[in-house]
């Protein structure tokens, strides 16, 4: 019984420590997300997680129903500040879960001050688009 109580208390302490790290959750709610799909794929489930030194952008790409095979191309991420000024722009590639998967995941860490970010625009470019 003592081991059970000790395990429960240690879990509560670790959960409390994990919730205290990071920045204000209001920063994540203040940042708008703009998704621009391509002719091949749809961008879904995008999350923007601010931290003290930057933001992490994560999401999924899914092939459109008429298409088969892997999701080709790359993901372009733009971070915009006040007056739609581009603060940072990066290209990242997506990773499929397995060879037969019609979806892929992308993740990119961007070193930018979260307080200055107002919009994150994510665009999927096919191989024949610039």
C-alpha cells in the first residue's frame, strides 16, 4: 500500500512540474493559424506551441481522396507579426508513418519571440510548384 501511495504522489508531483514549464497559454490562443492546401493534400490538426525561446509548429498532411500514394512536396511555414510583416519563413519536409500511409506529419521549431507572432501560415507545395 505504501508503494501505491508513493507512486501516486510522485505522479502528481511530476504532472505539476510539467504543467509549470513553458510560457503563458494565452500566447498559444492569441496566435492565429492559416492553412493553405495544395491540389494533392489537405493540412490538418495544426498546433502552435510557444516556449520561451520560440514556437513549435506541428501538423498532419492527408492525401485528397482522389489521389493515391505518398504525399509529395514540402511544407512552407511563415511566421507573421504586426502589419503582416514576415518575421521568419522556413521549409520543412513531412514524414510518413509507413510506406502505405496516405498521411504524413510535419514538425518545425522556429526561433522567434512568441509575443511578436500574430499569425502562422502553413502552405503545402507540390513538387511542380515553387
